[in-house]
């Protein structure tokens, strides 16, 4: 090796160390996992789910080849295959529950079942939980039609396939706390499966730090306007939390926190991690809980006070969404596999995987994060308490202007107090804990300390 090459290598080591201190280091294990995401696997999953004809929530549960029951049992059997390689840590269940007739989209009392795989954490003292979902059910033009074909390739076999790919890859690794992978049902009938799980989580006081819903992530062409976009995906996050106490509301107004809800922090976190680990995919932050006047499976979680977001393709195609399979005026309607963009879907799955793993390996978030306000000064002093549990390498102070959608600057510190030359009048801040491999907690917005 030439001397210049050695010098270059030394420089590289030096600079990677500098980067390390600034927390932009890539975790080789996350890179490896991202490389394990296969579009062929997800295409096979989508084709299998489509093969059940319809997965309408109220469709046949007895047949082994058609209807929601067959689909549920197949997803569970796949989870059980992954479980064999998990050292006994992945377990699966069809969580059955009864929904009363609602006079709307549930005609009679019905038994529904979410298919759920739980990857037990390795640290019994870490009570955090993360949930990733897609919805198993599909629909035809008439939401009550449980008989006609409803392939649901994109809506939402795509989300289920992404969730299963994460379960497959992540169950071969160890994470300190519990991860739940779930194919919910009843979405099209009124978010019933997600509501059931969100209520279970609330009643049992699960410490759900993040809930990620993937609903329609495999189409890259808009109907009507014919926009083709396979480089962006929308992440929806609520602005003002659904569940907010009077004191929290008062604090939000006092600190101008209208664009910094925990769900919005999660959305920005996804953007940062995706930029780091996924090529040719940009996160489009949409400042609403879901699409205009619509909702999704993350909504019941938001309503129960959890931090929850939705991934959804950049452009939707209404010829292939909630449509009977048919040809009219030479236009093919229906949510068919032939309209899927599996390479796009793969990138969105990689974004899910990088985010979910980075967060699953992160230390807990710092607590008591505050900003000192006793003196008038153009510096800002932030203080916080080190989190319990997994050891922390340091902290990132995230900084952005009040009019910016995403963090613009990161200052890395080792201490639990920092004075920075940025005025709190002109900037917004948050603090996250970080371990030696760059895994970062969700950022915490500071409250004033007098
Ligand atoms: Zn859907």
C-alpha cells in the first residue's frame, strides 16, 4: 500500500471518529438488516394474500383457501416460521374479540381477530413497547360486500407484507424491549382491530413509545393526474395531540409547541433515519393525522394518547382503491398486483426497518428536559436528567428555526446541561439520548424552568 493510501486511511479513521462524536455514525448491523429486505419476499406475500380472493372482515372464516380466516391462519403460520429462528423469543397469536353490530358497517355481532407476533425484549427492566401494523382486511366497491373479489394488493397487503418482512428480519436479532408486529382487521369497517389493540394497550398501561401504521405503500402512480413518484413517501402525524390535558394545552400555547407533538417528533425522527440509511427515498412530512377527513389504524392509538404515525404512498390511485375488479371503457379497475411498484414498496419497508431498529436499540429518552428562562440572554441553556437503563454515550441537541419543518443543526454533548449560542426566541430545540453506535431515542421538547 502506498504511503498516501495509508495516510488517507488514517484520515478516514480520524474523520469517522469525529463523525462518531457527532453521532452521524452508521450502525453496520442496521445497514446489514436493510440489505436483507427483499422485494421478491414482499411480492410473494402480496400475491399470497391476493390469492385468498377477498379478505373482507366479514368474509368466510372456515375455508382454507378463500376469505379472512384463511388469510389470518396463513399470516400466523408465517410468523411461526420466523419464530423457529428466534430462539423462542417470537410468539404469535390470533387475538380474537367480538364486535357488536353497529348499524353501519358491522351488520351483526361478529368475531374479529388481529394476527399478532410479539418479539420479547431481552431486558426485563425495560418496559417500552413498539408496535408496527398493516391491515389484513380488504374491500370491494360496496364496503358491505363480503363475497366479491377484493384483492387488496396495495390496500393493504402492501402494509402487511412490510410488517411481515420486519418481523422476519428483526426476530433474528435481540432488542432490549418488546416489539409487536400486527396484521389488524376491521380497518375498512371502522378501524375496529386497531381500536381493540389500542384499548388493550391503554387498559394494560403498556409503555408504547411508538406505533407505526403502514397503509398503502406500494403504488407510485396517481390516478387522473398521472404523477409518478417513487422517491417520496408521506408520513402523517398529528399536530395537536388528540389527548391533551388542560395543563398540557396551556404549556403548548405558552411554548409555541404546535408543530412539536410527540407524533411529529417521531415523524421527523423517521425522516432523519431514512436520510441516513435509505437511498432515493425522501420522507414527506404531512402536518395532519391522516388524509383530509380520513383516518387510519394509527388514529385509535393517537386517541388513546400514544405516539403514532402513518406511512402512506405519495400519490394514491383511486382506480385501484376500494373498487370492484372490472373493466370499463378499457380501464382496468381493482386493487390488483399488476399495478404494484415493488421496488418502491421495498424502499418504504427499508425506511420502516431502519427507523424501528434504530429506536429499538436506543437508550430511553432523557427526562425532565427543560430550558432555563430566569435571565434574559441570547444563549439558551438546556438541562435534563439522564435516562435510566441502557447506558448513554451522549446527547444530541436538535435545533431548527421556528419556520423550518425539519431539524437543521445537531450539537452533540456528553453532559446533561448545555449552553448553546442560539436564542430561544428564534429557534426550537429538542434533546435525544444516544448510545455509542448512534442509536438515538425520540427527541424530547423542553419545558421552561424558572
Ligand atoms: Zn387501507
